[in-house]
C-alpha cells in the first residue's frame, strides 16, 4: 500500500500558544516568518526526557523543522533562537502585555499558512522590547495593537475623517466608523477624546516614543481605552487576556464604555 510522501520544511517562528494532546504530546501554534501561522504536533515534549519541550513554550523564538501531516504538521526538530519567556514572565506588567500580544497575533492570523511577515516582525519586536523592560509595557502593547490592526487592514483614522476623508484633525471619534470623524459625518453618540490623546495614538502608531512616553497619564488611559474598543469592534469579541493587562501607570477606560458612546 503506497503512502503519500511527507514534505519537510524549515522555518523560524514565535510560539503563540500550546495545548495538551494525549499523555505526552502537545499541539503548538507558531507564527512563522515565511509560512504564516502553523499548528503542529510536538511528540513526547511533555516527558521529562524530552530534548526540546522547553524550547516550545509561549514567548519562544525558535528555528523549526517540520513535516506536513494529514491534519496537523509534525515538529521534528526545534532549536532555540531566543527565549523571551524568562524575562517577560518575571515581570507582571510585561507578562500580561505579552500574553495579549500573543493572543492578538493568533486572532489576527485566522488563516493558517498564510504568510504574514509584517505581523511576525511586529510580534518579535514587541516581545523583545517587553523582555528588555526599556519602555512601559502598557505603551508597548498599545503600539503593537495599533500596528497589528494596521497590518490587518484596520488602521484607525487618526487625522482625516474615517468616512469622507476630509483633512483633520477632528474632535469626534467613532469606533464603528473606524476613528476620527468630522462634524458632518459623526454618528450619534460619538466620543470626544482629548486632542492630545489622538496625538498620543499617532505617536504610538508611528514609533515616536519620545512623544508617546511624554504623554500624561490621562491621555495614556484614554488612548488605551480607544485602542481596546477598536480592536474589540473589529474582532467582534474581546480578547480574554486584555482585561487582565496590568496598567498600573496607565489604567484605561473600559472599552465597553466607549462602545456604548459609539
């Protein structure tokens, strides 16, 4: 009886999540550089003698060799490139922000094996920054979420009107409309965030960290709420990890309040 030959391939990726399979195996979800999101079985990794079990944990940047299976691919080799986990898990704000980064990347790459190099690079950059503790974790998360929405085709309008495109800045902000809206286009109940908050979000989106980190707490809190509300609107349901994010210095408005205003 003939069998279909298995195709071997190699790629690097970030482990987004894992789940148990049977008594000794694990399913790992990896966002790879070239292949996109891959779900694969790592056999025997839950045994104490496993050679690469510890390398296939969330927050790990790994070099993988896999071969295609009927339903799930199989991990045959795993080499560590860099493990961001120890530095992130040891800091609660970084850990909660990092968990939201991984869940967002997983949700925004719904189709498996659809290459998304920009998303991969965004995740690597966010985890590296969180592990180095060089910037506030909450701001790193908000910057990642804004840029991830942009990669997914949902970049919020922060200058020109989201509906008619008339040049801004504008005082009104509508989550369903996709961002800033002019007076003529604003839906009933649109929010009116502080103009400085919009400037703060523009700084996060463009990578202007000097401006972003100089923002007042009130603008950081309001900006976090807008970002969370936008993401929830596009995903049609919230992230499980987002309400758990520790924002001890920038506690955001609840996104549900902003959705009600919209």
